[in-house]
C-alpha cells in the first residue's frame, strides 16, 4: 500500500493561531474533535489568551 501524499490529507485551521494543519495518524479516531495544531495552542486557549492570528487569513 502506498502512503498518501500530504497534499491528499484533510486539513483544518487552528482555532488559536489560525494556521492550517494536516491530519495525523494519531488523530484518526478523533479528527472531528481536533481544534488545535499543537499542545502550545491548546494551552493558550485554556488559559484564555486573546486570539492572535500569526498566519494570513483570507476572508471570502
């Protein structure tokens, strides 16, 4: 079985930093609930830090 190309995997946008992140094997059972790209972003959200977008966001 060939591995999937990274470009073929689903992506989401982090609820804290606004950066896009890609599906990971460890998230396969919980992908629908994943909201943060990293432990650092998850920690910032829990502490109530203001949302600061460090990635350009295009609004349509």
